[in-house]
């Protein structure tokens, strides 16, 4: 009986472990980013959270601290606007170079066409974001520019 209890405790501990970084495919990484910009529950409609847990799950080691750092940004880089009402998000692998995969995400935000190139890298736990490029900027430069 003690052996069975020990096994149950071990299984429960594994089930309660924190979320791993990364996703199974570059496309699922991008789709999961935009799940936070939907019309669903209030938790999934406020944009991608700036928490350490989310940063670890979505971003590579070099971008995590920049994502959670305080900033006074005039808009949300991931939707290219201060507010959002985004249409369907389409993803397409643009190219793969060595350890990087470029995924284009396109959608409408409040009637304005948006196209971003996500640079995804595969780490030991799955795919994470190394950077995101817009027509005029990158996420790394944007976060550095508006850091407090």
C-alpha cells in the first residue's frame, strides 16, 4: 500500500510541474501567441502577458528579460496597434536557415493589414521566439527603445 501511495504522489508531482518552454512546431508557437488576443475569456483577451512564466514559454533566453522589463510603449508590437480586434491569423513558413525558421503571420487588426515575420529557434524544449520583424522594426529594438 505504501508503494502505491508513493507512485501516486510521484505521478501527481509530474502532472503539477511548471510549463515547459517552447512549442512543438513554429506554427503552433505563433498561433499560441495570438490566442491571447481573441474574444474569448478575459484571461485570453488582454494580449500576451509580461510574466516570467510566459516569457520562458514563448521567448528564447536572450529575449525573456526584455519582454518582462517595464516599458512605456505606445502600442502592442504583436498586433501593431494600441488596441485590437484581429481577424483570422494565417501562418506560413517563409524559410528555414540553419537553426532558425521564419514564420510569416498575417491578419487584420481593426481593418488594417498586418504582416509580421517571427524568427523561431528550436531549443531543447521546443520552438521559441528569437525575434519578430515588422516592415519597420523588430521586437528586440522596439522593447529596447521603450524600456523605462
